C-alpha cells in the first residue's frame, strides 16, 4: 500500500506542523489522523492532499510518500516501528525520533534532531542533516541506541552526541563537536570534523578527512591499516579527561604537534 | 528622606545595601551603588501612558483600550511568543507563564541569550554551587572565567570576593588568590594573581586539559593548548588543588562561544574532579537583576527553566527549537508579547526583522529599541523603584525588592493579570 501525502500551500508557510501521527502503522486504520499546526489541532486532510493506492494488512507493507513543502513538518516517523517513509523534499525537525524499525528515506535535507534517540531501523538522508543528528535529548544521558543513520551530505554540530549503540555514517563533513559524550556504537565521518569526541567514554569513531582543533586529551596508542579503505589511520584512546575508553581513528599521522 | 538598605534591581548581584535619598516622589541621590545601579535609580526616563501606532505615528491610549488590543492580538495568533521577563518581579513572571499556557504560546526569557547553555549543562551533570555568602566567608581561590566583573558586575569583587573580608578570610586582598581566564586582557585581569589568555573558542580544550592534569594524566597534554602553555596549566591546576575552598565564576565567554553548553559542562566536570582534592564550587554570573527568578518561576510552574512551548497544551522544552531566537529566525511566530526586555537591541538582525513584520506588544516602562518595531507599548512600574516584588540573586537567594517611591503607575503584575483575565473571558473559560 502506498499513501501519498502532498503538502498543501499554506497562508503561513513558516508555521511548524507537528505530525508524529505520520507513521506507516497508523494508516492501517485509514487517514483520519490529527496533526498540530502552531497551537491548533488540524486533520491530516486539512494540510495534505491524500491519495491511497492498494491495501495492506501489516505496517511492513505500507509506504508513506510525502511531497511538496515538508520542510516545516516536524516529528515525521516518531516512534515508527515498521514500513517505509519517503520524503521527496526537505523534512523538519525530529524526523524518526525514537524509531525502532522500518526505513526513512529523505531525498532533500533534514532539519535538526534527525533520528534522535533512535533504537532501530534505517534512515537515509540524501542531502544535509542539521544539528544534533542521531543524538540525545536535552539532559538525557542516552542518545541513539541502535539502528543506522546514513547522511550523504554534511551534518551540523553535535552529530551523534551521546551515541550509545548503532551506526552513524556521515559521507560529508560534520560541524563542531561530533561524537561528543559518545558512549558506544560506531561513528564514521568520511569528511572533516572539528573537535570530535569530546568527553568520549566508549565506542569507535573514524574520521577520514581533516580533524580541526584536535582535543588535547586523547592518547595516541598506535597506527592501524584499514584494508577495505586502503588507508592507514592513527589510533587514539580517550577522552582521558573522562577516564574514557573510546577509540578515535584519524586518517594520516594525526596531531601536528607530535 | 533617606531610605537605607535598598535593593538595586539592575544586575544579578542584587546589592541590598544602597542608601537612597527621596524628595517629592523622586530619587535624588543613591549611595553605595555602582555606576550601573545609580543610573538605574536616578534619571529614570519613563513613558507616561500606553501608546499605539495609528498609521502615521504614535498616539496615547488608555490602559483599558491597550489591554483590549493586546488581548485580541494574542487571541488571533497561531504561535504567539511571550519573551523577556528578566527585569520584572516573580509575581508578574508567574502570570506570564499562565498566560502562555492559556493561549498556547511559547514563553521564553532572557536566559536564552545568556546562561541558557549553563542550564543545559546543569541538566546534564548537575550544579556544585553555593551561596555568595559562603564564597565571601570561605573561598581562598577565585576563578573568573570568560567574564569581566569589574565592568559587568562592578561590586561582585568588593562584596563577595577579592576585596571582601570574610569570617575565615580575614585579610581578603592577601589571602585570596584570583585567576582570570579570558581571550583578552580585561580590567579584572589587572587585579588577578594569574591571568590565562585563551585563544578564542579554546575554552573547551583548556578545560579538558586541566581535567586531565588534575587527575594525573598531564602526560597526554601537548606543550600548548589553545595558546596556553602546559607549564601554566600545571601551575593553575596546582593552585586549584592547594586551595582550601575554590570558586569558579563564569560568564558569557563560556556560554556564548563555540561549544556553549559543552564548555560549561566541561567546567562543571573540572569542578567535580577538583572536589576529589579540595572543596570547589562553580556558579554563573547572571546578568539581569531577576533572570535567575525567571528560571525559578518557570521551573516551579512548568518543570522547565526557559523556552517552554505550550502550543500542544502541555509544556515542551527544547532549546534550539523552542527558544525565542530560533523561533524568530525561522519566522515561526505570528505575534509577540515582550515584557521587561529589549529584544530589538540584542537579537540578531533576521530575528528583529521578523519581529518588525508581526504584531508586537511591549510591556515596558521605557522607550527602547523594541518601541520602534512594536505596535503597542504599555508602561508599567519598575520592580525595585516603584513596584515591590520578589527577585532572585545570581546564587538563587530570593530577595524582596522594595517600592521606594509612589508613582501611581500600575505594576506589571496588575497589567498582566488584567490581560490574562481579558483573554480568559474572551475564550469563554
């Protein structure tokens, strides 16, 4: 079953829409769902042109396709557990919060908190991701715990903050403090990163671009050849300030002052 | 008439030892206050009555008509923002939060542009703090990190630290050591025992390095960290470990530079590490007189200290999403109520541009930069001058502000209560 939601043109296009009801499972019972626009509760049909093709009896067989301007639609795929969501443009904040299964594919850019506190499933973003991609929530000590987030563009600041499990792969570069407070999981950055892995406790971070402002509290423990990538990386352990046992691998020889 | 022990409402120090001379309902002299405090009390230039735009210019209006118009603006909005609150008393702030809940708005205070990141850090790792009285009586090492008290909190040093005689610190100027950490040599550095000059944006790395040194892993620290030599870092770490009672005070140099809440978190974790060796505390240098009060009032009503979004009927908090700056920059809100603050003077240009596009109502006694972009301004009295109420000092101590003169102007609590009642009536509740 395919559910196609095409965003209608709105009088106040910048007003945020909160649409945690847009997950495949909810469409098993029809399309009479509620969403919020600012402080007003609306019906899904008020904001989207809805068309449904085919039928399904399980959420795994449902694909939700979003079209039009969805850059201000927040919380799409929150608590999603099965099925697929495809967003043909940009998506608003908190896409895939707490997601435990299924796939989300974003053809445009994603705003902040993409895959926040994710537990399972797969998110693929073809464009750039905003700040706090695959991170935790304010004051929360556990971020993403499982699943996989892949961003083909760049990610903003604090990417994979409090990463605890699962895999985050940024094909472009990260902003400031990628992997800060990491506690587990695997984090791969193909591009550059600034001040990565501050206060890291555990987990593995690999950076294949340039590291800017490398933190002073990572202990160099050797080098390693990665045959599948055909590169040699310098391996650091840290964050020493935090008695951390995390591993950070940086392409090349690492810090210039050593 | 001389009034003694008056509380100055200007900055987070809330100095409570001012002598104020009043003559014919006017303040004519202030003793003991700093320049900032004196200017706040004397030569107070107020708006006489509510004003509204009529297309060509400003016209005076009545309080009743102004409150009616403000209520309509808030009722018509889909995402109203209620911002400011830090220069008024706690009683008015409480009504502001209830008003936000009633209209499904976002309520945010000035912490959003000052110590909001400190609160985020405290929510992650806690706050090892104490009152300023403890610091005055016990601390023999003071660290000012990313702040310049001589300019911004001029009496902080004389009342609580460098020049204040304490119960256990008899000869304050000799017994207390002062470390100043900043990106440039400021006035406060001139009275410091040790000045640490950090490259801009380098605070996080320096704090990490200090943590490693304090826990005995100085071996991994490179010879120079963000422009600070390892020797100096080791010296500073030793000074900290050898202190009987250390106090770190930090300002916007930590909270509003790259890393923001993570800088503060690192400073808190350094404090934590130092507590394995001696007694150490950390405290933010709060700016506005009652900004700490906004955090207290917001928290006891909603559970969150700032940036609270009521648009779904329940309180949601996520700085970066529900903060005034982010909402304005994204052009989300469609009406704004500004109370006891001046966002047009302090916010980034795109935010002020959006404010200029939407209806803005301001409740503030003074004509200011926000006056130029608002549709309606309602003057209230000033907490601590002609209105009484509760304010919180930067260390969380509530202090009663006195009304020292009588002007007959309604206070913010009365204005907001009338606005709240009018909105509630219109909603049929």
